[in-house]
């Protein structure tokens, strides 16, 4: 009963989170609101990667400051692999950020938007600064269990296009980016819904196990 209760609480909480996410997608919110949302629910960021991550710091300074004190590079979230401590950087935009150009470059081919390429380059610059200054960052922050073997970047931006040519153009572009993973806001929402469906299915199977206790009377009869 306790396990069932815990499962019910998890599903109710996830339902509320999905409803809030959908409500936010329907509004014109700025980057700060979305950063706050992911700060409150960091496990959503885990689903952007294929390995377990732990949030280290949001609005993390990754270096780049000039002698004048200007030019500091700030990444929205600094995370690390829970097993290897290898770090990754998150850059958060908004669902309404354009990810493709408005008109086709050639028939059936749409170019990436200026916002998309600029955001990817921003993430790569943050990675460059972090890798240059990771030793000093660890020393100043007293966070020693950070590694920069192969720092990955993840960009959460825009919504999945609806047209077939636009979807093809997006996939062709982002799948050829080995250093910056591009994930749309509605893809993260779909992952939440799939997680809910999985937990509901597991709860259903757990509530009604598909086995029964042995019938001892039949066994006695069979063996005399």
C-alpha cells in the first residue's frame, strides 16, 4: 500500500508539472522564467541527455572576464555526469525563438535561423572559456569533482516545426552537430508525457501481479 501511495503521488505531481509546462508553452515568457522553471525542476534537464546528470550550478560563471572586468561568460546551467563527473553546459532560450529561416534556401531546404546558429556558437564559446579556466574555477569554487574530458553542450530552444521539409531541415542540421545537442521545448514535454505513461503502466502491473500462490490441494492429489 505504501508503494502504491508513493506511485500515486509521483503521478499526481507529474500531472501537475506537465499541466504547468503546457500552460507556460502557451504564453510569451522570457528566458528568465524558463530558467527559473528548470531550476525548480532540474530532473527535466536529465532527460536531454542519455546519461544521468547532476546539476552543479545555475547561472554559472565559466570565465572570459577581461582586465576591465567585463566579458564574463555565464552559462544557464552547469551539470555533470553522475558517474564520471564529466561536465556539460546548458543554454536555455524560449519556445518562441525561431530555429529556421522563414523562407527556403532551396526547394525543400530551410536554413537554420540566426538565433539558432548564434546560440550554438554562444554555447561553444562558453565551453571554450570553461575548458581554459576549469582549474581556476574549481579552486575558487572549492568544487573539485568536476572533469572536462569532453565538455558537452545542450541548447534548449524553439518548437519542432510542423512542415515535413522544415522538420527534415532541422534534423539534417542538428544531427550533424556533434558538440551541441539541440532539443526543442515540445520534445522535452513529450519526454515528460512518456515518463508519465511508463510510470502509470508500471503502477498498473505492480498493483496486479501476474502470478498466484500454489494450489497445495491439487499437488497433494497429484502425488497421492
